C-alpha cells in the first residue's frame, strides 16, 4: 500500500517537503494497523525504537495502536546501537540516551526507525538485540525507505518509499519529511 | 589524531563532563545479562604496571574486555624489568607487537608523558608517582553525581581527609572537583598536607571535628578519606597511628555528625581502624563498593573515547 512519490528536481540547497505532518500521522496509523494485522493481534509484541530517530516514532506507534485496539498497551523500548556500529573510529560515534528494553525472550520485536538507507544501522540493531535476549522474531518498521541498501536487509512495514540520490539528505520528524540536496554535490 | 588521558588538567572540564555522560552508557552495558559490546573489537590494550595494584589493573582489564578489546598484561615483578631492561626498551618492545593503548602505572611522576615519545599508542595514566590518577578522579565524580543526583557540582562541598601530600588521588580529585565548580577542603595534620596549596583553589583545615560538624553553607556533602600509607610510618610524619586515628580518623562518632545526606568515600584499599572505622566503612553512607563498580564503567568510557569514538569530546560538548 505504500507508493513511490514523484518529486520535481530540487535546486542545490533547497529543501522539499515530501510528507506533511498529516501524511506522517496517517502513515503511522496505517503501519500500526499493519503490525497488528501481520501479528494477528498484539500478543507478545514489543516495539523497539532505535536511537535517536526511531524513538518518537515507536512511541507514536504505541499510542496509535492503543487508539484503535481498545487501549491495548504495547511495551515500547529504546535501543542505542552506537557500540555495535561498523563505522566506529571512522567517524564520531557518541551514544545518545541509554538503552531501555523490556524482556525480549520469545517475543516478537518490531524494530522502529525513521529512515532506512544502507541497512547498516539495522544490522547493528540486530546484533544489539542478540545481546539482550532471544526474540521469537524480529520485524522492521520504517517511516521512509530511501533505497541504496548495502546489506541484505528489508523492511516489513514502510510508510513511504522515497527514491533518493546519495547527494540528498532526508530529515524526518513529526512535522513532516524533508529532502534536501547537499550544496555542491559530491 | 592520537589522544591520551594522562591528567585531569589535560582533559579539561568539557572532557570530564563528556566522559561522565559516556560512563553512564557503559554502566547500562554492565547491567545487562551479557555485559559486552563489540565496540573495540580488534584493538589491543596493554596494562603496563610497574607498581603493585591488583584492583586498578583488573578494573582496566575488565573494562577493555567488556568492549571486546584484547588485553596484554605486563606486571613489573615478573618481567624483564627485573633483568634491568629500561623503560624505553620495554615500551618499544610492546609497541613493536602492535598495541593501541597503554595503561601505565609507575612510581615516578611524568612517566605517561615520557613514554608517549616511544609509542604511537594512546596513553592512559593509572597513577604516576604522587602526581595524578585521573581515572580515579573521574570515577569519584561519577559516583558523587550518581549518589547525589539533586546536587550540581557547583553546589557541593567535599572534604578530602588524610595524607594529601603523598596522594595522586587527592591531586586529581581536587583538579576534577575544582574544574566542575565544587568547593574543596583538605583536612589533615600539617605534616601530611602539601607545603603550599597556592593555586589549588582549596581551603585547609587541621580540625576534622569542626569540618564534619559544620552546617549551613559550610556543611560537607562528601567525606573523602585517603589511605594512611603505613609504609611511610618510619618517616615519623605522625607520632603514632593511634594518635592519627584519634585526631583525623573517620570514627563512627565523627561519621554520625556528618549531615544526613553526606557520602563517605575512599579510594581503597582501606586500612580499617586507622583512617576509617570498620563500622563506617560498612555503613549505608559509605559508597566504596559503588566506586569500584563505577570504576569499570568509567574506564570503559575512557578506552572507548581514546580508541573508538573518533569524537573530539570537547567539541561534542559545545
């Protein structure tokens, strides 16, 4: 049900809003429904937001699900993957907020992140989860899939597929999704 | 760009704060069922200890292992230093084996700066002479911040009691606490305090009873007790140990007169009954075991900062 978005080419440095705040809200609601549908309910489902971009999203998803599933509360955790990244030493990697997870053994963990790009963050998240327990299954929910995968990782739930170029940056927050072309190109 | 942790002064206040924050993350890692992360996989950390120390060395080695680094141990007593190998040759030999960090403890001040000339590895000072012991100061500040969360450092009064003159722990603690804005009072007999504390930014008292009993703006929040170095007794710096204990020991009676929230700290190892009474060491106000646990988290933060993060911590804090 996700669709590619056509964009006019944007001049250097200009930002284009590709999703409005309302679009983000609707996408979250739809993803929430898909998670419940795919897992045939919420039994043993846990949402885990990846620091930092996935944390607010996981909380919103939890709230949206509670909204249409008669107030059912899904446990929501946060996961900092800094120490599992493959670019430590190549660039500054400083953790943000500490990891806080509910019990994971035997449960279905839905990893939540704002943007899926190369897939390396998700690889790090899978390694991190492995050190915290043994989930029955791990699924992946992202608001934006911008392509350019460098690892065999695929999402289960997607808000929007946004084909982008590597010259562009994608910024996601509750007020919308913005694509910006980096000045000067690389 | 190679970085070192050799003294608190070299680190700076932004570095102190950033390392304390990073140590919080490491403390969370240590609470996990599997307290290990792959962050420093493939890095080699050498502990180069020319002075006896089991606790500090084990703390550093544990820290390295929790970050998945490899560890080499060089302890002076069982080494070629006994065969007369010079410090320089020792360091150059280790460097030739390919090392990323050296954690060094030596009885001579300045060794961490000296050996930087003979190796490209990052240097961590685990204690040089009477001069500095920066990771101890960091874990002490981390413990204070953790146990007195509602106090900021610039609202804190710390009393450091005992043999400050011969203490690298005291010097680094003073540097760190002052950089963070805390008020520090040194307490001890004149023979055990430095000849001059000019430029230290501290107050001095020879009356422990007055210090522990103070209230209001002079109230003490932390009583930091230093080890009475028994091996110095033949220098007759105090008449007898009993007299030291009666004047400057943290007895149950004195500990009882501290403000209710005040912490009792000690860098270890303790001489129970000399500088600190056993009941005080084991009392709820004593956070000595927390200091040890926090030592691993703080040293993990230091090693990660030096070998992993690639971050310029002072800039990150801006």
